[in-house]
């Protein structure tokens, strides 16, 4: 198995994929991507990438967490080493990442079909106990928590008492010895608390000198009165360090116990990130259809390293009716790019990477050989011809019937007569091996040979003789010419020289004249075929368009008539009967002993009556000011503006654009905001004092927050906690923006130690 990667610039594709990696470790995984020839495995890889691409388009990237590679840290712990606080913290982030990825799948599995990615996500091991233990001991600011051990709490309490005692003593000295001091500040020198003493008092002020200023005018002295307290403080601080080291040893040992599970999770997450990187790179590409029958067909293919806005799409097929293509045409006309496009896209497909095509059928080859470009070797004293021939010799020795061969200027770099004869002989050899071959050439004899052989398709790169510029379009079935005379004339070469050249070219050369006529006739026929094909496509598209419109109108008409007749009377009668019953129930409840739970039950029944039995028809054209039901959110809103097919709708405090298919006319008006009634002092026992919004989408988070605040107000809860996490800050901003405008909120702040820090907001109600 051989794949030419360097010449076809496959590594440049990997470099582009690397740019999308979330984790440092993923880079090496991507760099190791190589083409394979296992059809089933390639299809599996392509399906994974395609599924991840579809997920990213709908929901964004999976939560991959911190970039830092923790592989070496886990291995160090596995071997009995002690990890630092930051290393343990990063391993804990890996544990949380595994948990968050699994949680993402759980939350979205009703909205997205996880098929290929399941084997990576579902096998992630949740290490909740280890996660809790690390969270208990290490704080987000990378310090050890007081709660990490009983001894640590005691030691730190002692340190604080000694610090207070020491500072009080120093303050007494500052007050009593003020005239001896440069300033009334306490400083630290050599980990000892000192006072800045004037130089002239250094022998009078009792204590130990630890330092002096650059000018020598300030002497930093540890007072004799605080010496013992300082010693005791340093002793306690050393005990603190020893206790922290014990905690790190304990945590490292715990990590060692789960090292295999952690390494497995790291591998799965890195593979998911590699798939995500491929998907992000090829977000606008498509999945090819693979085969083992040796044929390929590219429709609107673009070389992935070219500017897609400027590149001319390539359409080419090979391997069914003919197994060899000979491409001719002018220099800089796109022959080499066509070769590279076919080769590189095939390499990408066989590596599980989506490709820039409209549609594609690609054979899975055992070998992809190429000889492209001028590779004259100065170091090895090889000519251009010799350099090319070394590669061709390698091809002849390794080629089989499942090989793709791409050769640029076959037989070039030597005498044209000998070169063309050698090229034909090599072409026959490759064809006898039943390989798939694409070559470029300027030799007329190869073009003639192509017309004589049924297994060969002549092709050319189109050239505009009016603008003297190539169009970079590949024309199958037509051989081209170099157009050296036209290009030379355009560049200013004397016309007499060109005329003489024409005379020498066609003098006593009836074959060349015949080829010229064939090429001209072929170009003319190709133009007619393209024009007729475009007309046929236009007529077919119009026919399909009108047929669909007629069918849609008929279906809509039938649906409107049937549903309007069936629903209108039924809804009216049912709604009238239920509304009457519910109103009687409400009248019986609204007294001084009414409980909010009872009212909520009736409210739910009324809401059910409204939402379940609405007429699900847009019998009238929607306009600004209409009340509509937003189908995905199951709530009502008001149309603020209409711009083509986008409808701006306000629901609650939120505004968003929707399509017509997301809306239906609501035959109920939006309830206007009214002054809330005063109910009894009884509260809902089921309302929690904490709401966790981590993992919510933006719109879902808003709706959940709005409902929860209402519940808290009704339940007369004095304060609550909103957990939004650290993350990107989007949900945190949503929470603060909402609280800022809510009339029931008295104040709010970030959480303190033990309350979630900046990952949570504490809310106080009026």
C-alpha cells in the first residue's frame, strides 16, 4: 500500500484541521491521520465526521474543557509521584469534561440522533467520588481549602491568631517608637515582620537587622519584642506546608487508583476532539460515496487549498467507460491543479475527511501514485527527466489493478520524439496492469493515441481565444492545444514570426491539420451540447417548480377546508363547556382560605384548555400585532415586525426571529400584565431555593429562570441561588440582565466562599 502524500500536499490539509483542535493532545492525533484502504472502516470514519458536523451546526461544539494535556500528570501519579495543586486541578477538569460531555448527550438525545458518536461518549467513565474529593480540597483559585483536613483547619486558625497578635504588637511599637521610624508601615524581609527604622536609631532600636534600603537611610529591623511570636508563626506556617503536602500526596494516590480510567477518558475525549476538528474544518464539505469497483466521479469539486470563491469547479469521471484520461491544453491552464484535485480529494476521503464537492463517488485505492512538478535534484546530480524517471520506475515496480496513477507531463524533459514514444509505452504498461490513470501532456502523438484507444478519454483545459486567457474548465472528449502562438501574440511577439511558425508547423503535416480540424469541431459540438443541456435543465426545473406549487396549493386547500370544518365547531363547544365548569370551580376557590396550590391546579387546567384545543391553522395572513403561538416553545407572543420570511416575535421579555413554519395564529389574545392579587401567607413547600442553569441553551435558560423567579415570589422565599457556572459567561449575563429589570428583585450578588463564587448569583427579593 502506497499513498503519495507530499506531492499532493496532504499534510497541508492536516495543518488546517489542527487549527480547529480544542486540546493540545489532539494535535498529535491529527498529525497521525493517514489514508487507509479498508472500505468499512473509512465509511465508519466518514459517518463519525458527518454526524459531528451535523451536531456542530445545530448545537455548537461539545464542551471539551481545558487545552492542557494531562497525560504525563496521570502517568506520574500512576507511578507513585506527587502532583502539584495545578496538576491535580487540571485532572479534575478532565473528570468534569467527561461528565459534561455525557450530560450534553443526555440533554440533547431527544433532539439529535447520536449513532456513531455514542461509542465514544457512553463509554466515558464518571469518577464522581474523585471529583468531589478534589473539589473539597482544591478551590478554583488553586489554593487548598480549609476543609481539606481537620489538622489544616486547626493550623490555619492558629496562624491567624498569631498574625493578629504579631500585628497588634507591631502597632504598639509603631505608636511608641514613631520618632525612630521612617514611616508607619509593617514590612516583610526574609519572611520576618520588620519595621523601617531611621539609620541613626539602628543601634538604639532593639531587634535583628534583616535588610536596608539602597541609600542606607532605612534599616529594616525585626523588633526583639516580636521575635518569639515571629518564630512561632513561621513554625505554624511550616506545619501548614507539611499538611498541604500530605493532602497532595493523598489526592495523588487517589488519582493513581483511577489512572487507567482517566487515561481511557482522555483517549476518548481526544478522539472526539479529533473528529470535531475534522468536522469544523469541513463544515461546508460533503461526504463522498465510496466503492471498491475502481471508479470515481467528482461533481463541482474544488481543490481545498484554493480560494473557493475564485476556483473553477472540476467535473470529472474515471473508471467505468474508460480507465485513462489524457489532459491537454495551455500552460497555466489548470491541468496540474486538476491532477492534484483528484489525488488530494481521494486521499482525504480515504482518511475519513469530508471533501469540497457537490457530490462524489470515490474508489478506495490500494495505491495512489503521482509525479507532479519539476523536481530537478542538484544534490543527487539528477536532471529533470532523471528525477521524474526515478518516480516512474517506483510506480512500475509497485503498481497493481487497484492503483490510481497521476502523471504530469509524462515523457517530458527529454527529446520530444523519444519522450512521446516512451510515454505511449508507459501508458500501455499501466493500462495492462488495469490501473486508473490521468496524465497531462503537450505531445500530439499522445492525443492521437487517445483517439485511437477506446479505454482512453481525451480531455482539455478550455482556453478563451478572444481574451487569450484560460478558463480552467475541464472539457472531456476533446483534446486541446498549447495555444503557444496565441499566447505569444498576446504578449507582443511579432506577427510575422508567428505566421512563419504556423507555416513550419503545418507544412507537409496532414495529421496535424486533421487534428486541428478535429479539435475545432469538438469544441463547437461541446458548446452545442452544453447549451442544450442548460436549456433541458431549465425546462425541467420549471416543470418541477410548477408541479410542486400546484400540489402544495391542492393539499393546502384540502387541509384548510377539512380541518376548519372539523375543528371549529368542536373547539367552540368543548371550550365553552369546560370554561363554564372551570369558572364555577374558581368561584368556589376564591375565598379567604384559598391555597395557592389549589389555584395553580385550576390555572393548569385553563392553560391546557387553551393550548390543546387551539385551531392549528393560519387561516388568515399573519401581520404585525397578531398574537401567535410559537410552536417550538409552546408559548404565545406578539409579532413586532415582518422582513421577508422572518417574523420578529416578542414573548415575555425576549425577542427572536422565527420562520412561518414555527408560528401559528393564536385565537386568544395575550394577557395584559395586571396587578397581582394578594393571596394567603401559605407558601409552596416544593419550591427549591436553588436553580441550576448549567447545560441549558440560551432560550431554555431564560424560560426556566423566568418561571423560577415567579415561583419564588409566589412562595415568598426571601432569597435564592441561581447556579450558572463559570463557562463562557453567556448564561451569567442572561441572569444578571434579567434580574436587573425584574421588579420583584431587591438585590443580587455573586456567591462567596461555599456559595459557588462567581459561578453562582445570590438573589434577594423585596
